[in-house]
C-alpha cells in the first residue's frame, strides 16, 4: 500500500533525537475503505484575517493553501477515533481527487505525534502547550492581539523559543536532580541537541514573551 492510500503518513524525522516530523500527509475519504485508518475529518488551526480559525476539512474539498498556526491538529475517522498532533505552525496545501481529498502539512519545526501519556513527544508537547497557554493568559482581555502574534510567529523561531523557555524553567527548578521530571529533561536534551545539530543555537532564540 503506497502513502497516497493511507489515512495519514508522517515523513521521517530529519535528525536523530528530533521529537517530531517535517511533513504530515492526510487523505480524507467520503466513506470507510476498511484498509487502514480512514480519515473523515481534519481539524486544523489556520490564520484567518489576522486571527486563528479552527477549520474542519472533509472530502470533497477545494484546492486551497493555508497558513497553519501553532496548536493541535486532529484527525477523526468514521467512528470518531482521534489521531492527534501538535505543531508550531506551517503550511497546508489541499488537493481533491474523485476518491479522496489530499492535504500536505509541512513545517520547519517538528510536528509532534501524540500517542501515549508517557511517550516522549507527548510529554514535550504538554509542556509546549502549557507555555503557550500561559502566554495566552498574559493577554487576557486582548485575545485578538495574542492571535495576531500567533499568526505572525515563524514556526521554527517559536519552537526554538519554547525549547529555550522550557530549558530555563527546568534549570531554575529548586531541586533539579530529584524533581520527578527526568523523562522531560531527557527528551528536551535530545530535542535541543537535534536542533543544534541542524545549525540552530537554542540559547540565541528570542524570549517567548517577545514573540507572543
């Protein structure tokens, strides 16, 4: 079975230790094929007139391009089973054929696949989401401005800023050796090393407060 027949397909990570993937392909169907995970709906946060719109894409759709914003990407099949990802934003290109709608989501920052609670990508994603939630909270009463900043943030810059913010937070823990966050420290270390292997200096990333 080739990738075009699958409900979704993640392209391989670019470097060892990277917590996610550079590209997610999604095929949406009008009816179950019973050959794989049959995606019925793609839920995608996209930039829309300076804000963020939660878009649900089904088959059939229309040819389109979208700027994806940071947040969760959710697939659902015909029995409502979700498959969830977290991204720092990117680009989505949609094409439609008679039998399916095909969407390609690409990003310069890793797209994280959330599987189990103890999975490294899930652990890291929860921390990223908490960081973004705190920034949203800081703009209480001015959500339009927060969303405008979110739509302008470059995915890789936002990812590096979140890595650096999380590292600073963990380094500032009162008891870093025994704070029960060993798994998070390990996956964060690997993610930072992978970014730096790709020529990115995480410590030089702008403060998250400057972006959001």
